[in-house]
């Protein structure tokens, strides 16, 4: 337990330093986009999968660095449901690096750190980079594409 506390403290300090490096003023639209990213990450971490899945466009296509091929919406849903049945989120942190908006489409580049526990009690920490491509539907920004994964050498 002490080791985990120390690890979380070190990670938090590193994230604060990274925040200072990339600190910038976000526009109202950029804040709105980022709020949606925070919302679906939070839903996923809480295990609220059905609500989390409402943030995926019907024509979604995403490519995890570790996957041989991109996944469509149905394939990604299978992966998410399988993962959620075996792992629970203990802690995560996301940090926006760039948010670009062009009409009803937004690109969000961010850093993530995620600590999960599997059904046997083993903890795994992953740090990586991710890009979400969002499209606005009504008052909600949803994923139409994404790409990313663990930082090379950290998997």
C-alpha cells in the first residue's frame, strides 16, 4: 500500500509539472469539447459502460497502437465490455495537450495515465498518448475516431 501511495504521489507531481509545460488558455468551445472527454473517461472509470457507449458515433473507427487493425464501433464495444468484465479502474489522469475545432469536428490530443486492477487483484499502470476525433451531435461531442496507446517502452 505504501508503494502505491508513493507511486501515485510521484505521478501526480509529474503531471503537475507537465501541466505547467502545456498550460494554456482554452476557449469556451475547447473547454466544452474537453468536458465531454472528461465525462466519458469518468463514465468508463466508474464502470457505467452503457452511458459511456453513448459517446461513440455509429460510424466510429479507432486504432489502438497495440492492435493490428482499426476497430469499428461494434468491435470497440466488444473490447470495452470484455475489458470492463475483467478490470476495474483504480485511478486515472488525463491531461489535454491540444484541442483543435473545425466546425462540428474536433481533434483532441492528450496524455493519459491509468491504474487498473484485474479480477485476480493484480494492478497495472499504463501511461500513453491518445487522440480523439469528435463530432458534435446536438449538445454533445461524440467520438467518430481515435488513435493512441501506451508510450513506447512503457507497455
